[in-house]
C-alpha cells in the first residue's frame, strides 16, 4: 500500500450522505484541519453535517487534512484536495468552511487551501475561488486568520449556518460578486467579515482600534446563541466510521455553557449561559443513536457534565437504556459524592479505567486565584472513595505558569500526589481485599492566556521558565513512589499563546512558517520549532510581544471587536479579584453579572441543588481539551 | 444457541478497510440485524466471532468466511436474510450454514489453503514475459525467499512446499492473470505477495505494488480422513 490508511479517504460510511446533483443549489465543504480520525470524533462535525444536509438544496461534504503519506502522493500525482463524499475537488465548492478548534491546526488550514489550489490570502483569490469561512471556538479571536478567511461565524453554529447558506443560495441565484455576498452576510448576526475592518496601530506598535470600511457592517459582532436545546437539531443517525477513530462511540451533548467561572477557561466564558437539554430528550436521543449506530459505547459531552441539574436520575436512566442495548456508558469524571453507591457500582462494571481530576493548581491560594473551587479535602475524599471502589489509577491535571504562581504551588502539586498515595496505603490497611498496583499520574500543561477570559491581559511564562518549573516538579515527584509525570511541550505552548491572542500581523508569520514546511504543529512528530522561529524572524514578528507581554488593562485588544456576551468590565473585575486571590461564586448560586443577560435569559437555578458541597472535583473542560492531544 | 459460518465477498472500495475494522462492521451489522452474539465467560468477556483467515489490506475477495455464535437459535437462512440489508456496499453475503454448537475445531484452525487470482496491469510486454516464465518458475525444486524472522533478522526460506499450484491464466487481453493455491493457516502460511515478489525477481521484473490487483477467491480445509482439500463452505465440524 502506498498510503497507510486508505480507508479514511474512502467515504461510504453508514449514514454518510450522497446527494443528487440536480437538487443541489449550494455546495458547502466542511474542512476539518486535522486528520479524519480526529475530525470524525468531533461532535460539532456530526451536528453540522446533520443540520446542513437536512436542507434539501445544500450538499455538505467533508474534507480532512490528508496524512503526510497521502499528501505526498497527491502532490506527486497532482491530485487536489477532494471531498470524502464525492471525491470532488475543494475548489468546486461554493463555500469552504473550516472549523477552528485549536490554534496549532492553523497551518493545516493553509496546507489544505494550498492542496486545493486556492490562494491563501483573501485578497489574492478571484471570483472563481470558493468563499472561505470559519467557525468554532478559535474564531472568538479571529484576527490571526483575518487575511485568510473571508468571513467568520461566531458562536453556536446551527442557526447561523442555515441563515448563511440561505443567503448564499439567494445571492447565487441573483448573481453578484463575492464582495456583494460578504456585504449581505455581514448583516447576519454573528458574522464577522474581516475585510470590512482595518486595524489601526499606534506609534507604540499597539493596536489602537479598527477603522470600519463598510458602513453597513456592525460595530461589534455579537456571538450567536442557540436558546433551546430541545428544539435544535441533533444527529440521531451520526456517521459511523469504518475505521477506529479517536472516539468510536455514540455521543450525547447534555448542555452548553458552564457556570463555574474558572478564570483561565475560555470555553467557560464564551459558551455562556448554561442551556440544558431536557432529561427526556437526552434519553430519547441516546436510545435512538444507539439503535441507529449499534455502537457498544456511549458517552456524555458537556463542559462540566456533572453539573447537569438532574445528573443522578439521568445516569440511572441511561444505564438502563444502555444495558438493554448491550452498550457501556462511559462517564467523564463525575463528582463521586453525588452518586449513590449503587450507581457507581453499576458504572464500575463498564468502566475499569482510571479516574481523573483537574485541581489545576497545587495550593488553595492559587486555586483561589484561578477560581477553581476545589479544596484539598475534596480531592482527598474523592480519591479515597475512588480507591475504595477499586480504581487503580488516578490521574491529576495541573497547569503551570498560572498568574501569581510560586514554587510553593509546585510543591503543592507534589504534596497532593503524595497524599493520595498515603490514602491508598491506609485504605489498604483497612481493606485487606484491596490489592494490586496503584498509580498516580500527574499531568501538567502550560498555561496559555486566552482571549475573552479574565487572564486575557496576563503574561505567559517564558519557555525557559516553563522548563525550569518542569524540572523542579519532576525532581519533587521523583521522590514519591508510584507517581508518574507527564508534561506537554513548552515550545508549542508559546506558539499557541501567540495565536490565541495575536492580532492581524501574526498572519504573515503563519504563512511563512507554512511555506517553510510547518503543518500538523500539534503533532510532536511534525512540530518544527526552529522553522517557526525562522518564520517569526523573517517576518519581523516577535512571539514574545504576543505571548509574554503583560497587557495594560486600558489596551485595545484585537478581539474587542467580538462581543462574546461576557463584558470586558466583568473580565476586568475578575482579573482584579484574581490579583487579590478572591474567589467568585458559581453563578448558579446567584448571578455575578457577567453580562450575558444582555443577550439572553439565564436559566433559573433557584429550584435546583445549591449545596456548597457542589463544587467538587468535577471538570470536563479538560476533557474537551484532551481530545486535542 | 447457534453457531454459523457465513461466506461473503469484499469488493470495491471496502477492500481498504482493515481486518479489525471489518470485524467491527460485522459486529454492528449483527446488532442492527437483531442477532445477539454469545460472549465468552471469564474476566475479559469477548464476543464469539472471528474470520477464518485475515485478508490483507487492499485485497479483494470473493471467498471470505466469518464464524459466529449467537444466543438464540435461528436457521442459517433467516440469519443471512436478517443480515443482508445491514451490510455496507462491497460486502455481499453468499451463503450461511449452521455448525454444530460444540466442536473441536474452529473455522480459523481448520483452514489449510487459500486460492488467489492476481492480475498484473503493468505494460503488456512485461506481462507476456511473466506469463511465459511462470511454468519454469513453478517447476523449480526449491524457491528461496528472504524474509524477516521474529527477531527482525533476515533469513532464507524455501516457499516451494507452500505452493500447491501456480499458473498463468489465459485472458482476452486485460492484463496478465495468475492463479494460485497456497498454504494458509497456522500450520503453514504463504502470503501471495511474497510469492509475487519472488516471481518478479525470477523474471527480472521490478515489483511495483499498485500494478498488481490481489483477489482471494476461496479458502479450503482438509476434511477428516480425506486426501483432497475442500472449499470451506463445506466445513461442518
Ligand atoms: S448573567 Fe449571571 S447567571 Fe448568567 S451566566 Fe452570567 S453570571 Fe451567570
Ligand atoms: S474549567 Fe471546567 S469547570 Fe472551569 S469554567 Fe471551564 S468548563 Fe467550567
């Protein structure tokens, strides 16, 4: 075989869609800037596929980044980027829409355009080229891609995609230029057309604001919010890949948003407010999906799954549905104390893997700074319960380089790991039947300050400082038996930070890096730091300026053009509270005034559980991140 | 309880999905068809289902076999009927038979041979040369090939005893076709690609993978006290 995994380019999977050309009025190419195996594990793709192909006159086809072996073959044979469904060249699409899930996939966007034979920059493209669109979490700071992407869709995709495609179909029938289309699209709430805004820089090199070039464009682009999770379409017949993809299972989304307000967490800010799907719908969808796909595993997806208002009855309903279908239910890290022993025992039968917690920081002081409401006691209790239940592996997630961090906080990480080991030993003493190997894994990632968070002004540690901290921590942890240590590369974290808060100027460096051969930057085996540094140097872009500079709070930020619902004032207030190590309550216990109420009503939490104990070791914000390798 | 042997094809694009992926396709299809698989007892239960012999990625086949055990006992015909609508394109179900529930040998252990039809679609002259050379090749006393052993060391091995038959097939112009029956299974196994490589070398032709289409056509077993191998379709033990 010339290509290692030919099946991923093959299509024809169960429930993939092949439409008749005569009914098609708009060809929409969905581009996932990573491989098939990763893209097909992404729920957003399945949702959009379902929504758009549900429109009779739109043919929605998938495009993925080919593996390097396939790419070499395509370039050698002069084959352009083609769709999975009909093997149609990307250049024949009316709209090509990229999903932006993580910054390190940006060069893959360039590579895919290049493979499609489409000029990278908007200004170099002609009327014949497809309109290039993007959406997804990274579009909340669209600027690094502003020269590449013709229009961005900010916020929940379901409604806006329908409006965009309808507008595009009308425009196509009426005939008109690309510019005309972009003008029309800019009238849709949530659409951002970067060409209509010209950045203005001050003499100090800082961004001073934007000059609007088209009067009809909005002053600020307000994100889209789907308000009712029970009426929004959900894929009951998701595509079932032939090959073993990253998450080969049925997935049900319980809710969007999160009320906890961790100050580093972008998803927690930009996905507000919480919108739940009713329990009845969740169960209905779960059963229908299991029946249609015949998967033998089901999982739940949300930012902080255990915060679902009726989580316990829901899990017990789902256990029944799954059991009847010979499927296992896999649950993300849940607050153990909120479950009866019975249910946990039930879950156990299916789930023998380890347990994960994300305390994020090693001491209470630092956890207060980041507003992560977990205490040592919570961690210890949960660990003890997990050990009693027979878990043999506990994985702890931490971040280093958080604002206000000192070496004591690193010591704190080691202490937590050590304490869990002690707990294990004491449980073993009281439960002689509790045997076997036991392992604690400490997984550490580097803090990357993100747009639209209270830490959007903060400086990132230098790579040298990150490395020092890693070695420091590694040294501490070496002294504890049964603890393993994992950490992520510091060089990629720097890059992530540049693009997470970059302005329009960083695009040149990205294009240059691509020209030098950079792609799949999120993959250790492909990432080439030296080339990136060369690209920064040649284009005169200073990565330090973007990553390590402490921004002034009065500074105009590149993403100030985007209204994510949470106000800048609120973020600033949170930033200041962080500096004083003051926590802010989970807003289910009372609104803390983030500003999203300007756009939509927040759910009424008064009838729901309000116990202070509710802030336990739960967190799946991490899980969404961990799928990003 | 029921135990079945299903014969099926793997043709067209679906040849690109691997052995393990295909097993998953069958498991889901069986589930969709409402056929419940039996699970093994023990600490790590697994479904009782398996192929007679793995097919390499990229090979087509018109003679694949799947053995599975179910909790209910329906007739083989009704099982096949239920399954038929649940298979992806490229997989046709050809036959299904019931096997005795208890048996000494699994289908996988019974397989002794497989036959292949392999088409060369490089240039015609090369094809004609190889057709001409094929009798000479197969009449050699021994055919020595180099291969890697388990320790990744190169060793020499004689593959002649593993070849039951090998010949060029007359065609009407569409490339050169070779037909062969080779030892297959745990007691002796020859991968057809290894034979083709060695044959190319013998003919002084460079082996280029994509010039060759591989298709398995049948698998065989040796019935008890018999001297002749029989198609696996007749397996009843
Ligand atoms: S408006 Fe109040 S209740 Fe709603 S998300 Fe913001 S802080 Fe929470
Ligand atoms: S880290 Fe998790 S719990 Fe905290 S705000 Fe983000 S999603 Fe919510």
